């Protein structure tokens, strides 16, 4: 199947009346679905269609890996070998495409919207309360909206379906098989009925069975445990959506608190509610605009070997025992697009997704800890290995307080190395961080080890999921912290000399070298 008819068809579809007024949305209309985003990417020269037949076994990875590293476009493989379904990859593989996905010119605009919301959370006086009303209405308008049907139900297969119809990647040579890498795994908390959406890779075992790689600290795993505690021989219903509008796809990786609905957050990001429709065979709602939906269950007493899998770390994660997903029904669009991504040696597409998450949640961190000036998670730190935090230091031991705060803040608990620097260090500049951190250290005094939960993917930890973490206090040391010596100033040229040299410059016969600015 090709999707040559795609553009014409979606263009002729009428645009739904907008849920919010123009003032609230800035006149934007949320992407209806994945194909509306594809059109936008294509119109902006951010997507390349590939007609050549390419094998989803290894070959697509090699192409996507090269494209992402080179800052290349999203890739739509129209003829993946062995499948009639086209495959989209690298859709969010650059800062520009993440901004396009969220319909902002810079990701900080999302952060500003969040800051605005947080400001209104605890109103003091009557005027503040009145001012808050439109904000609350706005929040309410982001709740997912139930609809009766949707394009994800254009084809319903309760029987005779096969996962092998889709161009599912075998990503890297030592992978145990094909893996669905961008599934939105939807479950309900068996105790509260609250929905969770998480991206947990799924190893294909056969036509209708996969692994369910929710790591032990993730919300899907918690639902599984609670259901098992109630009935060890029962099952938990699961629905999996693959490919939807980009905010909904991104919502599956967001590290938000348990029992907070990722689809609600997607509604906030796209400024329009996610429309959900009841699945065919399980009591779970799925995004109506999804390309593909897999419905089924996970037995609470069944585990199976999963992996190895070439992972975010740039190394293979080893085999492990994980639950098994049994598919009872597949629904999809008449001409579905299979959306996927690869992970591997950094940076990959997930770096750009993770970077968006870092920027989006900075205001939330700052609300909890106003002393935080900025944070950075460089690509080489693959999120859980390194976080650099700049703080406005106010009291002795402040840097250590922040380390402990990071280790108790949601998924930031996994951070293997936390580096705390003073407010005047640019954490986005890795060279400056290395330079100033190393200069500020008396290692024995400034490094602190703690034990605690670590990322499942950390292959160096002494045990899976449990190990040590390190905090580096790279702030200036104070007398009140027992540092008796004076702390030197950083070298900066005085402004007067710099001005004089600016005037002199043309007479020197040198190219225009930039002036080092502090
Ligand atoms: C491409 C990609 C693949 C991922 N695969 C997994 C996975 O296999 N298992 C897992 O537990 N988390 C995985 N994650 C991270 C989770 O999606 C992320 O931690 C998310 O916040 C989990 O949702 P939850 O907090 O609702 O559990 C992946 C993230 C990305 C971007
Ligand atoms: Mn969650």
C-alpha cells in the first residue's frame, strides 16, 4: 500500500470546529492526527518520502541513524520490505520538528504556559480567584472527550489479524527480534480506574503475542502489581495505540505523577482535548485518531524472557523476565501508517523528545525548588546518567539539598550523577560545566554517594534497579561550610579595554574574532 492518496483525502476532510476560542489557542488548530502532522512536515521540507524498498530488519535503523545524526528530515518509508503499511520514523528527531509538533516557535513557550497555570494554582485574594476562572476553564477544556467512533476503527479485525502485517523493526543486530518501539500502552489502575499511558517497548513473539517491557518503577507495572495482588491468576486489560497526533504520541513518555492522565496532558499540549473512543474488546478508551490499535490482556501469572534489545544507553539491555501481551483484536485506519523510532548510541530521536520534556518540566521543578536556575541533561548522559543543575545558593549545604531533591522527584530519582553548580554557570554549555566543575572540586569533600533506585537500563549497577548514585557539589565553597581560604574571581577582561580593542581592531589586519563575553 502506498499513501499517495493521503494528502488529497485529508485535505478534503472538513476541519472540526475548534474546542477553544482563538484567544486561548493563539489561532492554532491542533493536528487532527498523524497525517496532518506529516502534511505539515512535508510542506516545511521536514519530511522525505522513500519509495525504494527497504528492509525493516536492520536497514531502516541504519538509514534513520545516519539521518538523525546529520540533522536530516523525518522519513516516510512507503515500501518497507514485507509489508504493505508505510513506516514513519525520525518524526520528532530535531528541535525544529518538536516545535512544529507542539505548534510553538520555541519549546520555552510551553514552559511559559505551564508557569502561567502554576501561578494560578494557589490564589490569595478575591481578585486572584476571579482571575483564575478562565485558567480553570481552560484546564477543564483539556479533558479527553469521549466520541462514538473514529478513524482508528475503519478496519476492525477480531480474528485473522497478524502483527507481521506491520513493518515492525528489528533495530540492531543482537536484538532478540522485532520490537514495537513507540506504542502508547494504555492501562487502568485497578483500584482507582484512572488511566495511564506509557511508552514501553514490545517484543514481537508471534502474530498476536508480544512482551510488555514496563520497567518496575513505571505506572503500567504498578497497575500490573495491584491487579495481581487482588487476583494472582487473573489478567489486566491493555490497549496499545500506535501513531496519533504528535502531542498524544509525546504524552506517553512524559514523567508525570501516577493517576494523572497523560491524555489530559496531551490535550494541554495541543490546546484541544484528545478524542477517545471505546475499544472493541476491552474496557479502555483509545485515541480516536490513532493509526493502529492493539487490544488484549496481560496474564498476571505469566512471564517470559524479553530482550536483548539495543537500548538508549548505546548498549544492549540484557534479557529479562517481563509480562506477556496477548492481542485479541486489532483495529486500524483503512490505510494505516506505522509510527516508530529507534534508540541507540546517543544522540537519537529520543534525545529531542527528552530535551522537550526537560524544558517543559523546568517550571514545575522551579515551582518546587525556586533556587533552581536551569537544568541540563546532555545527550551523552542519556537522561538518567547525568543532570546538571544551576542553583542560586543561599545557605550552607544548599547544593546537597538539591541533589536529594532531584533524587526524590519522580523519574529524576534515576539520575546517576547530579552536578550542582552556581547560578552563573551556563549549564547548557558542557565545556563551561566541565571546566568550572573540575575547578570547583575537592573530590573527597564534594562528592557524595547515596544508594537507591536506579534505572533498569543501568547495566553497571550491582543489581538490576538498585545501586548507588553520586552528587557533585561544584558550587563555590563558603566559610560557613568550613572553607577557610579565599575563593578566587573568574578571569574577565574589563569592558573599557574590550571597547578600545574593538576600535583598534580594523587596524590589526586580523579577521573579526569574537570577543569573549561573560
Ligand atoms: C522510544 C522510547 C522507548 C521507551 N521504552 C521504554 C520501555 O521499554 N520500558 C519502560 O519502562 N520505559 C520506556 N520508555 C520510557 C517511558 O516511556 C517513560 O519513562 C514514561 O514516563 C513512562 O510512563 P509512566 O510514567 O506512565 O509509567 C521509553 C521511552 C522512549 C522515548
Ligand atoms: Mn503515568
